[in-house]
């Protein structure tokens, strides 16, 4: 299964939390997921609520080494946490694309273009 981050220890609590998040996606995450699921975006395979290094990321494309985070209002209160988290994931060779809720709800086509552009800039998946 080449699309799954392997070789990491995942606690049962973290695994359960990722499952809960998949079952209870935000309205904005649902909008984007409809565009990404089933390899709909140029055949790219995305996973939702993927655990990477103990973090649960909103969307992940292994082939492009791309993490997509949908930022709602809560992220205004966790700027420092998000910055540190992004640094840790970037150090693993991943690219992080942060998209605001409003971008998804107001201009999904532009968001999809941003995602495709980000995928094109990453020639090979990282070794995790």
C-alpha cells in the first residue's frame, strides 16, 4: 500500500481520534473531500485525517508529499502550535498547504488549482 505512511507507531487513542474526525468532518472538509476522493483530482490519491508523526493532518497525498490543512477560526488561536507542527512535518520532507475555510466555500476551483500546483512542485514522495 504505497499511499499510506508506514513504519510509525500509532497509539490506539490517536487511531480512534482519526476515525472520529473522518466520521465528523467539518462542512468545509466535506466540500474539499468530494473533490479529492476516489482519485478525482488528476488521478492523485488523497487520504483524509492521516496520522503522520503523531499529528492528524486533514488531507495527505503521498505521491506528492503534500499535506493540506483547512484552517477555520480555531487556527487563529493556535498560530504557534500550527507553525511548530508545520516545521516538524516540513522537516520530514513534506509540503504543507494551508487553505482557509472561506477559500473552499467561495472558490473551490481556485483551491483545486492551488493543490495541483503544489503537487506539481513536489517530484517525489518523501521517505518517512
